[in-house]
C-alpha cells in the first residue's frame, strides 16, 4: 500500500508525552505532544515540534521552562481533555483532573501518575511559518523507582509507555513490548569500546 507522504505517523508509532508549563501570569497548562525526540547520545538535549498556535509554545517562550511527562497507557483517558483547545486562562490540571508533581529545578510542575519527568529549560527555537522546532535542555530526569532497575533498564511492562499511530480515522493508542534482544553500545564500534562511555557518567 502506498500512503500519502504526510501519513508518517501511520507507520511510525510515536510516544504520547504530556508537556506541562505555566504561563507568565501563573496559569497551569498541559498538552499532549508526540512529535518529540532526544538529540543524540550522550547530549542532554531534547527537541519537539510545535504548531504556532499552542499555549504551550507561548508559555515556554515567556518562562523559559517546561516539563516533559512520560505517561503510561493508563493515562490514555487524559489525552483528549488536555488536547482540546482551551483559552490560555484555563487551568488544564483542573480541566483534566490531574494532580501536580512539584518540580525541583524549575517552577513548572510535572504531572502525578506519569512514570518519568524531564524538567527542561528552553534553549533554542527553529521557527518556520506555522511551526517551530523547540530545543530544550533536560535539567533533571526522574523515573518512578518501580519502573527502572539499577542499570537504568526501563521495565516496559510496568511503565507501559503510551504510544500512538495515526490512521485515516484518527489516533490509535498502543504500548511497547521487549523482544528480549540486547546489545551493548560498544558492539557498534570496531574497537569494541564505546567512546561515549568516557564522556558520560553512565
Ligand atoms: C496524541 C497527541 C499528540 C499531539 N502531538 C502534538 C505535537 O507533537 N505538536 C503539536 O503542536 N501539537 C500536538 N498535539 C495537539 C496539541 O496537544 C493540542 O493542540 C493542544 O490543545 C495544545 O494545547 P495548548 O494550546 O494548551 O498548548 C497532539 C495532540 C494529541 C492528541
């Protein structure tokens, strides 16, 4: 089957994250964001694509900070309440019935009930006509203790990361499962040594 070029997320499952911010006037905001990716190992940068008309983008420009909340499949029911367009004066924690998780390094709170939280500062914006690519620096990364082990291996059965694919009809939610495959990073290098392990505190 040949798909229209814009149907990339039809064949590419994307994570469903929730970005929480606070406006300059103190109003709390939440929005689901799926067009998101880390910028290379071992950097601490993360980037996401945002349409221009998002309160999230306005808040990030004004306050310079945001939290990327990683949700489990049990938070599927929070997607639409936070995705509905609402005015900048609306507190979306209240609308969605979500509780805030105070952040440590920034004022914007995270969301209770997620399995991981990235407290971020705004680094740079690549602005186009109708959208921006936003780059953030992860200042603090916290993961729920029962979702990860000492080697930082995420238990995907416990975390059940919320993902989605897009079809002609809309969004289909899913999660991930392990194949039990494993390779050390060093396996990619002819020397058998991972050069990045020297520069990161893994
Ligand atoms: C699963 C899902 C993923 C989304 N991903 C993005 C995204 O990556 N970028 C974006 O600009 N909007 C995305 N949206 C749309 C915004 O979440 C939505 O427009 C929201 O109302 C924006 O809220 P805000 O104006 O409070 O920031 C997504 C919506 C859903 C349901």
